[in-house]
């Protein structure tokens, strides 16, 4: 659906009347902070690296050091990144609404660093380490530029691994349940910067449509959601969220 000004104003009218809003974010949300997406043709991580060699439990079992080094490189990029105006817009929205939830597929904690409080992490966080045997948290203090993550996966508590969900692994049960509950009761669902290709997160906007919510997509490119969304803004995250916040929270 095109994103001409009349549509935008009816979107703003709708947003001004609701209280329960869910925002689903994907890698495109972090792109303007300098963190690469996954599936974009030239710049996406999966165009340059093979996920089965770096982001599966089997890859880690076969070569933990290699997987660790790759995540250390990604961690450094995350630690160097800063939230952008789109992240700030989501803080403004959370402050303005009584029921606001971000459901993110991103592992960079940029929403929390921007100041959002109600954030559900579906794919974990790259800034935490967990034990590869028990899944228990080993450290969660890799949050500032001054903290250097360990340079090897070996840890007194076992073999450490990044606290992210890998291909072939289940999502954290309670995060998924909370996300589905938030979607089930939302009035508006805004999908920002995700290709809506990876399940189960990808199905959330369609679940929102099923419960009668207004679904808004913000993405410079068309996705499978574009034809079903009530509003499809062909904009970057910072542009699209800027339009929404300037309209709703002037
Ligand atoms: P993708 O890389 O699949 O999609 C990123 C989307 O962001 C694309 O649709 C782009 O068009 C869009 N995009 C790019 N720049 C943007 C910008 N500035 N503003 C808004 N949108 C922009 O990333 P995800 O959909 O997040 O999973 O991928 C989902 C999951 O697949 C990831 O969480 C990761 C990956 O494999 C795991 O690692 C488990």
C-alpha cells in the first residue's frame, strides 16, 4: 500500500485514538545505528557469512573459537553503536501511551539503551553470555564500551556462548508467550525494519491483523507484509517513526 500524505494523516488519526500499541522490530531498526542487517543483498551478514557455520549449535560444537570470534566482532560493532532518532521516537511513544510493548528480534539492546522499558527480546542478547550446557546466565555486564568481553569461550562455569538464539533453537518460551499476549490485546502493531521472513516472529503482525488491530509497516523495501498491512510506509525506521511521533505526540 502506498504511503502518500492522506494515508499518513489517517494513520495519525488512528494512532491518536489508541492506547495499546505493539512495535515489532528487526535488523532494519538498527541499520541506521551502523549495525548490518542479515538478508540485504550486498550488505547483509548472510550475504557475507554462512549462518550454518556461525549461528547454529552444531557450528559452535564443531568450532567454538571461530563462532566466538565472529560474535566478538559483532559485539564490538554493537558496543560502538548508538541509538538513533527512531529509537528515541519509540521512547517518546512509550512515555505517551499507557500500554506499549516493543517486541524485538534484535540482539543489540539498543532499545533499552535508548530508554525503552517494556522490551521483549525474542532472539536474546549478544551482550550476555550463557553456559552452553545449562543455558544459565554467566555474565550480563557486557554493556559499556569499558567492559571487554572475554577473548575466549572458556569460562569457569563451562563453555560460554553468546546469549542469542541460533538457527534450529527454540525461542525463549516466556518471551514468546509475552509477545503473543501483547499482540493478542493490541490495537496497533507497527512492524519496523524486518523482512518478516523468520518464524515465529514473522507471524506476529498477521496475528495482530486477526485480532482486528491496525497494522503499520515501516520499511524502505516491500516485504510479504506490505500487501496485508493497513499502512505501509516506504521509509527508514528513523523517518517513519519520526512521522508517527511528530503526528501523535506533537
Ligand atoms: P533481515 O535482514 O531479514 O531484514 C531487514 C529488513 O530491514 C529488510 O526488509 C530491509 O529492507 C529493512 N531495512 C533496511 N534498512 C532499513 C532502515 N534504515 N529502516 C527500516 N528498515 C530497513 O532482518 P530481520 O527481519 O530482523 O535471527 O531478520 C530476522 C532474523 O533473521 C534475525 O533476528 C536473525 C536473522 O537470521 C537470528 O539470528 C536468530
